[in-house]
C-alpha cells in the first residue's frame, strides 16, 4: 500500500520555491578542467582570429566542439565552426557579436501542431 505524507502550508510553500542559482546537472571536474584550458588558449583571441584543432584518438569531435563553444561563451566571445570532412580536425574562427546576430537561425522541419 502507498504511504501518504501530509504537508503543512508552510512546508508546501517551502517545497514549491524555485531553486536559487544554477540548477540542473553539474559540470564534471574533468570537463571543467578542459574548458578552463580552452579558455586560457582563447583569452587573447580577437574577432578575425581562427584556429585548427587536431583531435586525439580517444576524443569525440562533437564533445570537443561543445567544450570550445562553452569556453568561448564564458569569455563572451562568438565562435564559428567551419565544416570540414576530416573527422580528426576542427576549423573555427572568432567572430563579432554583430556577425553572430546577423547569421540566420537554423531552420529545419517545422514543429507538429499539437492542437490538431
């Protein structure tokens, strides 16, 4: 049989309060270290600079790209990735905030209409 626990109005209001600060999943220590390393390397980069990333055998292109983007965002820099067929390399360049705002948003298949 299910167990029922009654709560007072004070306990309900305490439970329903929104959490303060960041919520959600915490960043792992390893990922934090990697992002800090990327931030150190990107700190002096200005719009117009670019770079190449050569991936190691055990690295995933998608994850490295995500970590680079996070590092750039935390430094308040915009980063643009260039498509490349080589799965072991990533090309990127630092762009201005105006260039990022001018880029068209990604489009794709329209959402289904839930009311139908």
